[in-house]
C-alpha cells in the first residue's frame, strides 16, 4: 500500500465555480483519489477555499457584507456544492484561518533569514477617487502582450502573462472605474525568485517525461525568459498581515499564501480529529517525519502552472526545511463554452449550482472527465453533453443494467439465478475483461483520464455484447439452465461495473453495489477482482435499482441553449 497526498488548486472564494474550474482541478483530483483508494492506497485528499486578495474584497463590497462574513458564507456554499458533486475531500479548509496565517508568516521569516526576501520601494498606482493605493487586482486595463481589454493588474487571464499594474494600457480602477490614477512610492517585500532560477531549472529537468508537456513547457518558458523577483505584499486590510515594522496596513500577496494553504488545510484536518483518532499532518508534509515515502500529486489548470512550478517551490526550497515537494503535477488546458471562456466574474457558462438543477452530478462528472481538456482546450456544447449522457450512460451502462435486472426479475425473481454452467464464451469474456482492467488501471495510474474513460466505456460495452451473444430472452424458452448461467454472469458484470465505475460515477456505482445486499466487497484492482465479481451465491437476493440515468431530449437541449446561450448568442 502506497501513500498518496493529493491536492486540487484552491477554488477562489468569489462565487460559485463553473464547469471549467471543476474539470481543471477539483474533479480530476477526486477521480484520482477514488482510484487510489480503490487500489488500496492510503490517501489524503486536501482542498480549501482561497479567501484572500482583491476579488474577495470586491465581491464582499458588491454583496454588502463584511469580507470575513462573505467568505464564511461563500465557503459554506462551495463546500455544499463539492459534496453534491461527490468530491470526496478528506478536508476542505479555508486559507483565512489561523493555520494558514501562522504558516505563511513562518515561511516568510525563513525566506528572509535565508536572504530570499528583501524590501524594495516601488512605484504603485494610487487612486485619488478611491483615496487609496490600488493593489494589482483593483486595476483593470488592456494587456500589453495580447491586447485583452479586461486584464488585471497581476495577470492576464487571456494569455496567462504575469503583469504589474503599471504594465497595463489605459488602466482604470476596478472599484470606481476612474482613470484618474497616480503613481506613488510604497515599500514592499519581494521574493527573490531569480536567485533560485538555476535550482528550479535543475528540479524541472527531473520532471521531463514524467509530467505532462504542458506543465514543463510553461515552467521552461518562464525560466527561459528570465525569472523575475516577485512582490509578495499588497496594500490591503484583508489577508495575512505582515508582522514587521514599517509594513503596517499591508498583507501578504494571495499567490504567496494560497499554495501554503495546502499545508495549512492539512493542519486543519489534523486539528479536527476525533478524540482518540491519530492524525499527524507532519507525516504527510515533513520528509524527516515520515513524508519521504509519500507521493504528492497536484491538479490544476494551466494558468496556475507558474505559481506551482516556480513560485511555491521557491518558497518550499528556499525555506531550507524538510518540506515535501510535489512529485506529480497534472495540468489541464481550458474547457471553453462554445469556444469562449467560462468566466466567474462575467457569469459566462454553466456553473456548478445550475448544472445540478439539470442533471445529477454523475452525468456531469462523466461528461467532463471523458472530455477532459488534457492535450488541448476543449469546448463544452449542449450537444456533446447530451451525447455523453445518452450514448454512454443511458445507452451503454444504463441499458445493460436495466436489461439484466429485467430478465432476472422476470424469469427468476429478485434473486441470483441458480443452475447451469459457464463455457468458453464466459472464459473469453473474462479474458477480455482482464485485459481491459489492466489497461484501465495503468491509464488511471498515469492520470490519463480521457483514455481511462474510453477503456471504462469499453468495459461497459462488454456487458451488452455478451447479452446479445447469449440472448437470454430467447434461450429461456428452450434452456432454463443456460439462461440462469447467462444471467448470473451478467449480474457479475454489473457487480464489476459497480466496482470499477466508482472513480467516475460514484453515486451510480453505489446504487449498483446496493443491488447485491450482503455481498462481500471486491477490494483492490488486481486481476483477481474479475473472478471475485462473478462469485455470486445462487439464491442470494437482488435489489432491482430502477433506471440509472435519464435521457437528454432535444427539447431540453433547446431550452438549455436558450437559457445559457450558445456560440451564436
């Protein structure tokens, strides 16, 4: 049994997350964690809401709430939606809580001691209309790199280039919209990333061929362009306060404290232990205290790559302490909405709460992961969503389970049929399933989600192929024993589907498992699981599950297209 530490990029606190956020980090992290648990690994799946920074203040202002209260309410909403999407966090924390404040200051102190943080006086944008300095995200303008007109002062979300507010063309205040901006001097702390550039490059070199090309290529691009030092403080009241003289009224930059939130959320998990429960967070994060045998995997979208391949590793390495560095970094391209960007701020696309109004979470989980933007951006359309639901969930796995349950109930009652024997047809079926299982496990082990979904689809298809070959609805008229053996085998396939489908469609997998009350857990993902699935006791009760999935109709596609918009809209 191996030990797997898995983190998802932290969802930002300003509003309900859209499907692009979900498939870019949170959902694949859950699928992989469920797979690792199924394999028998010891897993710790950690996430948290990212609650500091300018957008939190702006969203709270718009909601008419104190920012702390806004974040508290928003965390509850996001935690609830994660649960409804069956995201199986071991802990879903908050970066605004004490553990993250303490750890952020700890890392800042260690980096300062090691000469990797220094003080600099910089020119900063001041808004007379707002009577305050404007931190980067309080400033919007045109990106000098790609021309995007709504770039923020810290990063262009269109081309992902990191920016300073003074880089923007035609800048304006995000608070008042005023273009009457001045440049004044202000003292800030800078993380000397440039001093770590060669060490970072040597580390990235060890990941070539192991990480997706997307992950390493973006890291190399930044290194090749010359890694610049980064300001890590801002003139804000909300955040981790800088505890050093002369920096009153300043907080640490959200992109400095947010990745530290992975560790802090693990501390929260440990502190939430029940009486007598042993939760030691350091054995997951400190190599000298047990984390040397942990495999740490991060999931994120491509715009987060620079911060996780360069910024956060600078913090970890630069501390000079025995902190765990990421082993595997799985990055995703973007899911677009009919070719355009999903946007939380603009309310463009389908969001997690709205999605659940239309179909259960398994439908969305399957569509998103079977079309995950791994090698390129992928585009969401209602037509593709309907195809994934209707062909794969309704037409393949749902159809097979319904046919099997109907035939068993009609001819043998709600019990495992008794009688008959298997022959070479079933032997060939087991051989094919064993081969597919090996492929499925290998693909998930390498975090190839689209390929593993395709293989799972093939495993589902084997059930329908088998029924068509055996035709129990015909054989029951002439050979009851042959039919009993056929349907007993078909129930074994259903049981295998329940076991293997859990990472992708956990709620439906649980319903399938419930068909076999009292049956032993299959356990693991080795080749023995195939034969174990078919080890059903004749006469054992069967609970008919009813229809698993509902078909998406043309009328629904038209209705949803009108509600949410399409490419033409």
